[in-house]
């Protein structure tokens, strides 16, 4: 029998999404992990494009801190979940509906997204500040978590978030109480971001399970300290506080803004295109 | 407009000093631009301590540093050359007490 | 490194000595150079020395900053969280290196804004290697291996440059640079050793595109390089273009074997007599085109830097405005 050359094998399909079906405990951890991950992803857009070289370096430091926090939390979530997914499987092979970050971190920063133009440096330092203040409150509580690994992560992360809060809070003041242009931009940034902060303090069943089990605080418990920190900086920044609206974003439920799809398409492209790849 | 003329106001230059750990002196390690002192300290932390180089930082506006004139080097520093009596090695002592 | 083709001052900048005092100062300066002494910021120095250094150091700095862009393109697409972390740290280092170099140049009487203005208006150059596009993730590994490899080879001699602020900046840079090449090589090794066929093809394609431009980083052949005897004496440039290029080829030929990639040069071959690798002719037309502004990405790279600077103008101004307000408040208090 003569050997015939086989037709080339059809390429493997792109990497399929993993399915989590996260328990409340896992979802609680992923909310923090994914918030850090997506914000780090947005901050990475600034590398090489900052308004001043020194601040370019500072923004990247914050991205690296958040990425480190995300990696530790994702690894831990993978263990808690029982499937044994790695940090990379969770970051690169989950579908949008199983990401649980705050919607706030999906909104454009430097680069345009979807139909929206990009944000600016005011959007960036404000979001950094609002987020760092939230994370600081969260880490402060999580240091006493019944989950030892989570408590350990919180101990290190708390130091990082305190620095981010100081550095970016100073910038919010500098820009709010700087020039006429910077004040106008900071006011506009605050108007864009404010409606998305409500989600930071809206508790649900997942929060209740976490609080009951000593895993971590419900989001509503974080409101008071955060409002105090933020009010102080807004005062120095000569920015008027904004009223709450009925809007609540739902990223923590897995229902995202239109921007999330673009973020994941970019972030996940190589793993999706090279199933079984080694990096 | 800065792209056209390159002459809008610049952030001032600051010199950065880092103390690696308690017990050692602050050492000059370079400079950076910052708009104010608080920013200068933070940026010094970002730029000059990423590899755990420091436990304490000083920043000083470069304009506030007074330096000796290199042209005066001879008259400022050469006279110290022949004052060897300031050094312990100048004094020869019997071996039994030389440890002092 | 990035300056092999750029560090020579035009002849009209070399002014004739004017006074006997000048002659004496210059003689003393040259004696210190011959002595191997360092020149510090406030020391007397000939105008030509000062101008040459400002040009070389600032162009080196510009290269670091523009060099953030090709790799920066892949930060949001890095294939694992570890690689994303490593690449962020590496590109961040390049910002830092640019910063140290701008600072060193500022000790010679120029300002960062003036240097950036020269870059943005096209008067100052940066290394032409950064005018090539990064088309795949493998490009990132290849840049670490070849481009950083070439940079390191050029940079080590500069740690002994006669101008001390530059030498000190180079010491700091070399210390930080060592992981840059290693992380690139490591990334390629994983893909070649454990990766899919598609990944291996990606790596080979990247090598094919970056090899010749990397060789051009060492500048034109010695025979065509304008006389750089002065630069050699001043310790600005201590080793010839061709010597460094040969050293680079020899090192890479071995490293390519470890990786299992082919360098795209059919004439690359070990020569027993010379105890070096022979290699094929470089397309100097391409080099001149790219250096002259007509490479694949020249316009984009510069436009990106100009946009970042212009978009940041209101930020820089606001910071100064706030600082001024604070100063007034403190005075009034």
C-alpha cells in the first residue's frame, strides 16, 4: 500500500472559554480580583504616553501593584473554586459574563472605546483615587478575614493602596485647585465617574454570605469611611460633591458596559488564538 | 504651544538623596522634575527606589544647592595634603600599645 | 549605542581658540582626559566637548523614550499575567533610563523641555531601530534578545566615559538593563522549546524581520564613519562600529543555536582563520532611508510622542498653577 500524504489537519479551534459557575465565596474574591485586573489593564495604556516622564513611571507602578494583587487573588479564587484553574486561565479564558469587576474600571481612560472618545489624565487620577480609597477600606477589613490567604494578601495590598490613595489624592487636589482648564476637566471627570461609585457600596446576597462567614465585609460597610476620605479631598480640590442618582452599575453581577467586550478582546487575543500555547 | 516654542514654564529640577537603610547616610542618586515638594518626594520614590534601594528620601531644589567652585579646588582642598598629623598613622608607637 | 551614527559635531561648531587663557584651560582639560580623570558638571570644558555630549546624551535619552512605544504596543495583549508584569517593568525601566540621561544632559546647561522640543521638531535624532513595527508577540522576545543585546554591548564602555554624570547614569542603566535581555531570551526559549508549531513560526518570522536592523544599530562601517578620534579620546566612544558588530554577530550566532532559530543570512559562517563568524552584506540603503525619516514607523513614532506631550500640557501647567497658589497661601499664613 502506498503511503499517501495526509491532508493537513484542520487547525485547532480557538481556545474555548472555561466555565466557572462561581459560588458566592469565589464570586466575592473575583469581584476584587477582576476590579484590580481590569483597572491595571486600563492603566497599562498610559505606559509611554504620560504627561511627564516621572508620572509615567508612577502610573506603571500602580498598574504593577494592582496586577500583583489581581494575580494573588485570581490564584486563590482558582483554588477556592475547586476546578483548579490557574491565574492565566481565569484571566484569559473566562467569558465576559463570569467577570465580576466594578463597571467603573471598564470606562475608557486614555484610549477611545466603542463610541466614546478616550478619557484624560483627570479621569485617570480621579479613578485611581476613588478606587484606592475603596480598596484601602476593603483591605483594612480583610486583614481580619477568616480566610488566612485572603488576610495575607490584604496585609501587603493595604500598603500599596494607601500609597495610591495619597499620590492620586494629591493629584486630584492639584488639578481641582490648579488652572481653570484643569478644574473644568476634573469637574467633568467627577461627573462621569460618580454614578459608577454607587456599585462600590451596594450589597447583595454574595456580600451577605461573605459577611456572615467572616470572609470579608459587605460593600455597604465600606461607605462611611470612603465618603469621609473622598469628601476631604474633594474639599481641598474645590470640587462640589455630587448627589447620588438612581443608577447602579452591575459589573459585579457579570453584566458589564459595552467597553468590557473590547477590553477582553484585546487582553485575551493571544491565548484564544493559540490553544495549547506556551509562553 | 510648547511644541512650537519649547518655552512654556518648566517644572523645577530637584536633587534626590536616598538612605539605603537605617544607620547609613543619605547619598545623592540623581535628579528629577516636580512641581512641588510633596510631588518631588513621591516621584523620587517612584523613580529611584523601585529595587528596594531606600528607606528614606530627601529632595532639595537644585537651585538651593550651593557648590564649591571647581576653580577654587586647589586653595580649598590642597592645604589638607600636608596636615598628616591629623591621621593616626602619623604617630609611631611601641607595638604593645599600637592598638590605640 | 544608539549614537554610533550621530555623535559627531559638524565642523563649523569647532571654534578656534581665542585667548591664551583659553589655551591654558584647554591644555589642562586635555591633561585630565589623558590622565583618565573624570570631568564633573561645573568643571571648565571646551565648547565642542559640551555640545557633543549634549547631543549624544540627549539622543540616547530620546531613544529610550521612543523605544517604549514598539514594546508598549503589546502591554495590553501580553499572553500571560507574568509576561504582562515583566513587560510593564521593562518598559517602565526604559522611561527611567531616559530620565537619568535627560538629567545627566541637564548638568551641561540644557533643559529637558529644550531637549524634548528638539526631538519633537525633528531636529534631534533617536535610534532608528525603533522605527520598525512590532507585528507579533514574538517581536517582544526578539527585541529583548537582539535590540537590548546590542544596546548592552554599546553601553558598557560608556560607563567609563570621561564625563562623570553620564558615566554614573550608564552604571545605573547597565545594572537595570541586565534583566531586559534575559527576559526576552527566556520568552523565546519557552516558545521554541515547548510552544506550538505556530508559535515557533512566529518566532522565526520575528527573527527574520529584526536581525538586519539590529546589525545596523552599530552604525555605518568604520571605513565610512567620519573621524571619531576625538570621541575616542574623550571616552565617549571607545570601540569601533565594526568591532562591536562582529562581537554581536559572534554572540548571537551561538545564542541562535540554543534557541533553534535560523539567522536570516545565508553567508553567516564560522571562519577558522579569523576566529569569527563571516556574515553577509548589510543593506545600507535601507539604513539611510530609515535614518532619513522614511522607515516604516518614523512618522507615527514622532507623532505619538508629540501627542503625548501636547495632551499633557494642561496637566503640567495645572501643577505649576497649584504650586504657585500654595506658595502664596504659605506666605500669607
